[in-house]
């Protein structure tokens, strides 16, 4: 059973730190060099100085001494202040999607680390895990959340949270870089906390975002145990701060992540199309908007394509027979074989273009872009030879793969909006 507990969050004191809107950021893995510099310029207390300090740019294997020094200084000066009493932190995200307003409702708690109790769905890479482990060693604090899902078709958790925060102003309210609103409340009512604990105890937990951070937490736990550390309480190093959301929530929006291919030797877009015709029905489009409109109405196993050297600028690829995947990927489950992202990676990227797992992990042949307009705009720039557009992965497809203990390719899901960094942190209690 999954065990969650209240914890004493470390968070910005607005009287000392400044405007919270200037202090929070996107998660570290969404921060490129340009955005990092923007965050640095935004405010002297912006959380980027902790989660993605500039020392990481100068030294890819930095042990983060400057981040740790800044973190200690901010706690000593009261810029970051720990709450007096433990709480479960209700976290609501109000955002716009396709012209409608949604509210995604979840809560942040300390979760006991049991790797076998949390289901993952994406492959992880050694580099990011090593990087986050070095930062965790330096801070001895959970600086960002892991985004978890649990099944709650009766909407019981949302009812508990809505009732617990009714009439209370949020502790934290801010907007992110995309104008979406984030609100956080602390709930300490024993009845409400117990209700959430009992609900989660009967559920499996699935990682939505934060696979690298979760595996890093497990590695840190094992490292500490090997050193003889003793776990202490609900904020021990055998716990991890995580944000939990019901997977049936209507506010659970997943964006696709499009693939931009480069560095393929002797690439020809027309030869690629000719070869793809064996397994795909192909429809040409003169304008991107026409392709986008068609993609919004299509079903599974269909992809958009723009490539150098083709007769028309845009194409729709529709798989003729999903059974071809039984031969291409017999080692994985039927649930995995029927995912769009698996079809794209195994049948097109790997089989047709030679972009295998090693090249994906090296980031030498594929770039990833969230917005399709941006993706097609990059064709022919920076060495991009082809752009493959996907539709979003269904959350139940993610669940089916995770339940079987299998992993999807990296960047298979993009949950929106992201959980902001800088709202709450969890210092770890370590008895060395």
C-alpha cells in the first residue's frame, strides 16, 4: 500500500523574498539556457538559482556547491521559511485549453519510497539522473515535485479537498510563464488528511512526470542505507515529496511531443515517402493548417509529416494494419505495440531512418518540440530534415503500459500545465 504523510514545507516568505510570480519557474527539465538566463534576470531570489544553477552550464558534472550555498543563505535569511506544523498541501491549477477553462485538482504530500509501489511508463537516461543526484546530495532537500496519478473514478479525493479548503484563501497564488494560475492551500484537519491517506493506500500510483527524479530519490535512499543512515520520520530520506492527481480528472491534459529528425545520412524525403507507402496510406496537403485540422479529427496510428525533398509540403500517414507491429516489436506487450509513439519509433524512426535507441539516448538525431506550428517551422533549419507530428497519448494507454511494467520512449507524454518549481520544498531529515 502507498503511504503518504503531511510534512513541514519550506517555502518562500513573501515579506522577505518578494513577489512569488517572479520567483517560480517551469520544472528544471523544461528550462533551456535562454530561459535560465531569463529567470536569473527576473529576480535575485528566483528558484532557478537552486534547481538549475549556472554552475551546471560551466561543469556538466557539478556537485552544485553554489546552489547549496545559496540555499543555505536563503534559509538563514528567512527568504525560505519552514512551516511550523505539518500539512498536506492542496494544489489546484486553473488553465485554458482549446478555449475552455479547466481546473486540475491534486495535493502534495510526503510519500514513503517503495519503488515497487509506484508505476513508471517512460525510459530514463543516466545523465539527468546523475545530475539530479548530485543536486540532491548538495541540498538534502526535495526541491521539486514528482507528478503522480492515481485512479479515483468516484472523485472522492476532490470532494475531500474541496471541502477542506472551502472558504480559505490560498497560501500561495501565482501565474506561470503561460498565464495559467496555480494555487496552494495547507490542510491540517486530521479527518481530511486521514481520508486522503486511506484513499491513496488502496490505490496504485503512476508517474506522470518526474521519472528521473523518482529514480534519483530511490538511488539516494539506497546510497544512504549503504552509508548506514537511519530514516527519521515522515521527512526522512526514505520519503519523497510528490504531487498526486486523480487520473479521471477532466483537467488532466496531455500534449503530444513532436519529433524533429536530423543527421540522417543520405536523407531523401521522397525516398522516405516511397518506402513508407508499404505500411501507410499517405495523403498530401498544401498547407499546414489543413493537416492540423485533419489530425484533430483522426484516430490512432496516424502522423503528420513534413520533410525535405518531397513533392508536397505536408503529409498525413495512416497505418494500414496494426498487426505489422507484432513482427516489428514482438518483445513488448500488445498495449505497447498499439501506442502511437511506439509505432513511430519502431516502424519509422528505427526501421526507415536508422534512429535506434542508442541514437535517441545520445540526442544526436532527434529533437523534441511541444507545439506543432513551431515544429514544422523548424524544417530545414539547424539541420532538421524531417518533422513527425503526433496526437496526444491517452492517459489510459499510459496506465496500461505502466501496469505491465513496461516503458514508453522518452518524451512520450507532456502533461499540461507543468508543476511549478518554487511553490513548496521538503527538507529531508537524515541521521548520519
